[in-house]
């Protein structure tokens, strides 16, 4: 009887630990808000604001065939 109660207690603690760890992992995602975009001569630029780091990013997409995405921090807000 004592072994069964101990096993159930350990199982309950392990289940709670897994649940708490899963909750931590889902709340870590940054929130990025699109600000605007523009394009000229086949190159597109999009601006994003990261609310967790208070940083504005400018992402540029070049012309084909490369089609590379280049995102650099433009400014950090105080």
C-alpha cells in the first residue's frame, strides 16, 4: 500500500513537471509586428517591430534566382 501511494505521488509530480515545462516553452515566442513594406527595381523591403526586444528590423528580398532574405536590425528603441 505504501509503495503504491509513493508510486502515484512520484507519477503526479512527474506529470506536473512535464506540464510546467511545456507551458514555459510555449510562452517564449517573440511577438513581431509588420510595420510596412516597399519595393523598387525588383527588390522588396519589409519592416518589422519586435515588441520583446523593442527593435525594428528591415528585411530585404533580392531578385531571382538568388531570392535571399536579409534581415538586419535597423534600430533599437529606448
